[in-house]
C-alpha cells in the first residue's frame, strides 16, 4: 500500500519530448492514405467504394479502441497500456507496408487504428507525472505535435510513394513510431495503477458495435452492385439489423455501457449528436471527393494530379482544421455555441454547393476544402463543449463518448456514400467516374448540411462571457 500511495516520479523535458516524437510519428502514419488514395486505388485495382472503405477503417478502429484504452490506462497505468497499444500499431504499419492486396492492407489499417488511443494515454501519463500547470502545457504541446505530424504525413506521403513505392509510404513512419515507442519506454517512468472499476470494460458492447460499424460499411460498399448481388446485400442487411438489435439490448443492460443510450433522451445530447453526424457527413464527402477530383485525368474534366501534388493541395485544409478549435472556443465564449455552430453550418453548406457548381480550377477545390475543414472544426468543437457543459460533471465522459461515436459514424457513412456514388457513376468499361457523380455528391452533402439548421434553431444559445 505504501508503494501505491507514494507520489509519482516527476518527469523531465526528455520524457515529454519522447511523447511528442511519438505524437508526430503516429500523426504522420495516420495521414498517409488520404493524399495517396487515388494512387492506391490504381495500384490495387480498387473501385471507388472499396477505396472509401480503406480510408475509414483506421478511424472506425480508433473510435472503438479509444474509450477502452483510456479505461484500461486508468486501471493498469498509462505507460503499460500505451506500450502494448503501440506494439499493435507497429504491427499494423508493417502489415500495411508489406500488403500486396486490399484485404491485407485493410487488416493493416485496422491494427493501425489503435494509434488513436495513444493521445488519451499520453495525457494520463503527463497528468500523473507533472503538476497541473505544467501538465496543461505538455498536453497542448503533444496535441499540437500530433496535428503537425499529420501535416507532415500529408506532404511526404506522395513524394515517398511516387519516388520509392507505396510500401515505403507506410514503412518510414512505422519505423519512426517504433523508435519513438522505444524512447517512451526507456524515458517514461511507470505511473501507478488507478482505482479499479468493478464494472469493467463493456466487451460485449464493444464487439457488437464493431460488428455494426463494419457491416454497415460493407452494406454501403455493395450498394452499387445491388443488381448483380441482391442476395448478398440482403443477407448483410439482415446481419446489420441483428447487430444493431443485439447492441441496443446489451447497452441497456450493461452495468457500465460503452455508450449509454439513455443519455440520448436528453435534448442537448441528441441534438449535439445529430448535428455532429451531419457535419461529419458533409466534411467526409469533401475529404473523399476532392482528392479523387484532383486525380481525374486532365483530358477529361480533372487535373491529373499525382499523389505529391494532391498532398500540397490538401495542406491548406489541414492548417484550417488545426486553427478551427481555438477559433471555435473564442467564438463560443463571445457569441455562444449556437452562433458558432450556425456559422459553421452556413460556411460548409455554401462551400459544398459552390464545389458542385464551380470546380474547374485547382484553387476552387483548395479553398472549398479549406472552408469545409474550418467549418467542421468550428462545429464539432462547439458541439463537444456544449455537450460537456450541458450534463452533470459525472456524465461528461458518457455524453462526449456519444458524440465521438456519432462523429465516426458520420465520417464513415459520408465517405462510403461518396464512394458508392462514384462507383455507380462510372460508365461501363471506364475507370473514370462521370463528372455528374461528383456534382451529385457535393449537392447531396450541401443540402443535408443546410437542413441541419432546423435543429440548430432549437438549441440553447450557450454560455457567453
């Protein structure tokens, strides 16, 4: 008992720096698929719908792993869980690097998704080994370096894939993750385990939610092939219904559910979830369609951009997304969260419709994508803040986890629907979708986003200072 109650060892700059290096490396590994997706589709002979599935597997795994990783980190110690989690990530990076076909690459992305749980575990370590003021600064530094790593990955993935190969695009950041993990293991002292939670982890809920999300993605992937495989699609829909029914039943009875569905009965929570879903659908449509449009051959209606050029074209959007959080916080304090969300929805809807109408120059897509990224950051940050402050302090984690799951579902549905639209809009014998498919995707996303203003009107204004 004496050892357990002893104060944790204070860490120095070297240990925080190791966590920062790990954040940079994981951020880079996470971001390499988006700018190179057209290249991967060509080399692995993927349809747009299959490419969409590849682009979201990491995100789905991350959403499932993050709450479990945080709970296990609190129980067994952040360092112990972090090192094991990063071993899974490194294995996933190596599988992705060695992949010669889509199923193997999908497996690699599933394993890599464990990296999303690294940030909350890093925060557990920082808070355990530093006083409050210094830990706040360290958390900000680590979070910023993760964003910076994502930007570095976006810029470097294309040149590496085109100059070396797509295999090295995954291998190089994986090597960096391995090195940073070894540094963290060496420099970071063990943090004492926290108080045990008798309820434990909701493993049945986790498994059923995983099955629900993966089956939903497979259904959306197969929609363009409805005419040729109706029985398979019908069977998947039945399986999806079974997963959803089972998950709802388990969550209602679980002592410590992964997602507390009763929380959705609260107006502030379900409105936040609905708006988060819609905003992430709109954002994901642009995240998927814009790189695809850049890659369309110039002899058609696109720009014939390679992976390197696409990475540079997407960089302003990454910068805008990184600035959106602070801007949203300032705006919510001054004008209220409802005003910030309303502004974000208007910006996104206008940008999506504008992309549908005008997309003949590179700068049209660059500016449109940046505005959409900014709008998404404004809204999601405001919604998370609004949700966290609308419930009791003890319910904060439960409410925000609902928003997290809804965010992932919105991204997944938006990307898969976009991929299905492009697949359905590709003429027989061609590998280039019709331009009208892109227009349809942008218009649908813009219309759904604009309709969400009806929900915003019923929100409370939020706290202003």
